[in-house]
């Protein structure tokens, strides 16, 4: 929570002088790689819940600032067709 709050506060501060007409905050995508081997988070379900929680917090914070939120998690969870490569 604190990381997202501080990030959004920083982003708001940095964008304040630019007088942006709109801001879109992109969420974290569903992993485009197998959660095994060197990418094994040791708690797969906890890792995915953490991504979901961060995205929910980003969405809420964006709405509070009248910004848009791009939910790439929903698009990438359906499959890897929306990933650029094995990580992104």
C-alpha cells in the first residue's frame, strides 16, 4: 500500500507542472512466463494475489485523481497473445 501511495503521490507531483489533459496509469500484467525455475516466487498464489492487490490499489488511486487505469492484467491473464515477449 505504501509503495503504491508514494508512487502515485510522486507521479501526481511530477505531472502537476505539465498540465496533462489526461493521465493513464497502466497496471501490472499477468506473468507471461511460467512461475517455475528462476522465476519461482515460492508462493505462486501469494505472488498473483500481490499483483492483483497492487492493481486494485493503482485503479483506486487513479480514480481518486480522475485519471484512467489500463487493466492489462485482465487482457494478459487470458493467454500470452498479449505479451510482447516472454516477460512483458
